[in-house]
């Protein structure tokens, strides 16, 4: 009958107890005890290695959990970075567009190119005829009565001023009227740039009516005028505006002429206030 061999762990435990007892007794067996201890440590090494191998997968799982948390944080940081980059790009595009509009204002010729103050439109009134609020005022040299233009043409005039803001009455408002002269339509592709339009042709008054267009009343109803003509400020004596500022394009027919302004007030972001005052 084959004898049953005790498990290796039992043997090791028994050996360890023996070493402890012998070590306590002391004496001439000390060297032998040292040798036995060395053999015992050598016997325990495979067991320790096996335990380490057994627990290594669990350590990998724990490390994986840590890496997963780091990955989630990294993805969140990346999402925030992308959002910030998108915001910065949008802000850069807006600044570039605004710089373009300011450059267009500064590049105007004729009376529109005179000394002035660039200002942002802070708010607009309801509809096409409401007043505009600007972020520049008396502290910037703006005074009541000064004309306001955009890159497209005449916007209106200053009617109220505070130290850091001012109010514009646009030409489309029902309380606004501007004297104009209407030049014949220019040949295709040869239109006069705003600010350089000649102040010649039939004279009239462009009256705001709170909508997108101005009513045009000619001083001489029989004067020849065609749809497509260019309306510019006449600049007559005591006029509220200097001569030659582009106002808009004439449409309609005799008795029903209208002017479509080149600078609709409800679409403006940047304007220029011209430092000009009408003759007393």
C-alpha cells in the first residue's frame, strides 16, 4: 500500500516550528539551525512566488480601474479643451469681421472719410425705425446733431448724448427726413462708391416711415427720374447732413418713388460718428 505524502505546506510549517524550538534552546546546534533556516527560506520561495503570481491579476485589475479613471478624466479635459478652442476660434472670426467693418469705415472717401469716432451699436429699437444706442458718447467728443454712417452709407444723426453713450435717430424713423439729390443710374459695374457719389440730379426729401424704405418726394414732381438712381445727401444750406453721403437706391415710379437705404439700421454692429456740425 502506497503511503500518503503529507502536503508540502504541512512539512514547511512543521519545519518552521522545529526551528523556533531549537533556536530558543541555543547551544552547539546554532550552525545547524542556520543551515536549516536557509533551507527553509529556500523552500518558502516557490510558495511566495506562487502567491505573487496568484495576486498579480488582481493588481492588474486595480491598475486597470485606475487607468480607466485617468482615461475618463483625460477625455473630459480634451472635451473642455476642444470647446475652449471652438470658442476662441469663433471669437477670432468675430474680431476679424469687426476689423473688416472698421477698415471699411476708415477707407471711406469724400465727406464720409472725415474725422470721426468709431462706435459699436449696443442695442437697437423695435423694427426698422427704432433708435440705436452706441457705446461712445460725450467723453469721446460726440455731440448732438453729428451724422452717423456705416460702410454702406448714411445711418442717421445723434439726438442724445451721455458721457459714455449716445443715441442715434436713423433715417428710417418716422421723425427723420433728409434732403437728397438723385443721380441717374450708373452703368453696370460702374456704380459710384459710397461717399464719392455726386450731388447732382433732381432734388427731393427722403422721409422715414418706420419701415425698411424711405418715401421720396421730389421738389419738382415733373423732374426726370428713373428707378435705380442713387440718392445722396444734398447738403443744402442749414441741412442736417453734409453733401455727398450715399443714402440709398431709388425704386418705384413717378408719384410712388422710395429709397432703399444702403445701411439698414437693424443690421448694424459698427458705425462711425462724423465730427461735423450743420451751419448755424
